[in-house]
C-alpha cells in the first residue's frame, strides 16, 4: 500500500464529488467539513463515473448518475439495486492542508 498526495483541502469543495487519478486508480473524492472521503470512482454496475453523481448529505452517500444506486462513503455499500456490489473505500489522511490517500 502506498500513500499518495492528491492535493490540498481547498482543492475539494465541500460536498462536491471530484474525480482524481492516484497511482493509476480513479477515485471519487468528497470533502465533508475537514473530513475527506475516497471511494472507487467506477460504479460496479455499469462503470459510470460516481464523481458525476450527487452527494446525498443525509445518507453520506454518492448517487450513481446512471441508475441511482447510492454508495455509502464509509462502507462502499449500495443502498439499492441495480448495483449489488460495494465499491472500494480508501483511507484518507489530512495532514495540515495536504490530503493523502492509501492506495
Ligand atoms: S451504472 Fe451505477 S447504478 Fe448503473
């Protein structure tokens, strides 16, 4: 596992999903306050880019833009079909203003 710097806190507007490539892996990054979440950006159902979906603050989830399954940012689990598989969740460290992801 490698810790990869993906930017600074100010690169990630609060509640706005952002796609980042880190070490060859596409990530969907969502900042909530000073906490930053990272999940795999590829929806396991039909590979839509989750960073093009909406952040659902009440559920702490990202809604897939194609068919509406919402993936929890902490567990990666979808809330309903058609997606049935979880997305990978990555550990994020905020060090000062730097955001680092374990890939
Ligand atoms: S592509 Fe994401 S739910 Fe279908």
